[in-house]
C-alpha cells in the first residue's frame, strides 16, 4: 500500500491562499492517481481534486474550479493543492488519497491536515 503524509494546513482569512503538500511512500511505482478530499464539520468527506501520476490529467469539484489547482511532482511522489480565494466554506480537514493501478478507488489515506478560513 501507500503511506501518505500531508502538510501545509493552517488558519487563514477569507481571500487568502494556502498550499497543501502530500508525499507518498511505499508502492509509489504502482500509483495511478492521487487526490485531495475534504471533510467539513458535521458533513461527509467530499471530493476536491485528483491528478493522474502519468499524464497529469486533473479533475476538480465544481465548488473549487478556478480557485484550486492540483499538481504533482513525479520524481518526488508529491502532490500539491494550491488554494486561492479561500472562503469559509473551504474550512475542513483535507485528506490526501492514493489510488493504485488496477484498483477502482482511492484506498490509501493520509492523516489529514486542518484548513480553517475565517470570514
């Protein structure tokens, strides 16, 4: 499996920017895609963005399109989430996730990093 470690969360004001990082270890040669998900207080975990390891194909939730950018450093097995124009609805715990080649879902998860946006 994969081991995922996130960093970069914090407390910011509305309109600010923040960049999250996630580094994978373990079966990194078998990674198909990595992604970010988030969970707001009292709500279910939701998809934010994903990127494929080769090709760098990206997908985004409608709520973050145009504000968030996901990218990856192939050599470092690291994925980033650049978050701009943050608002209070972006508050939550952000989780990095990994999906292996041949697997249908994201089965590896990081411990999460808290992002709090004050309005």
